[in-house]
């Protein structure tokens, strides 16, 4: 939803350098927080976005690799530096739970494909 909104705001296809706001919900009881982001790379099988503060940065990426006509591998990478790394470390338990839910949802969705 956030990326679709960003695409609509960009008036066309997203391209490196485009900026968008990602909504992050740090905990189930916490309201979503708007986080400014920039798109760094977008291609057929890879997308990289992130943001930062002076002296700190955070990057997220997804890569999709075709293994066979009915199998693919999705690789997610996140990293942060300096102050954002400390904040990410604090948030890590919630991030891991979210990633596990996302992984299970993908597995369940494509289990019979």
C-alpha cells in the first residue's frame, strides 16, 4: 500500500531518487509512524530503499531469484549504521516476529502452486 501510494505520488513509475513515506508500526499498541524514505535502486528482480539521519543510514532490499518455473527465492536484507543501528537493535525482536509472519504468509500463499 505504501509503495502504491508512492507510485501514485510520483506520477508514474518509481525511479531511483524518488522519495516516499513508509508507515512503520513499532508495536501492536503503537500507532503507525511516518518515516521518510528514498528509493535507491529498482529493477526487474531487486529493490533497495532507505533513509537516514546525519551520520546514520538504514537500507532495506528485496531480491527475487527464479529457481525454476514454479520456484523462486526471495531474499530480504536490512542494515543500519550508528544511531539507527542502535534503534534497530532495540526493535529487533518485533522485526523478527514481523519477518516470520511475512515468511509464513508467503509460504502459505504459494504452498499449492
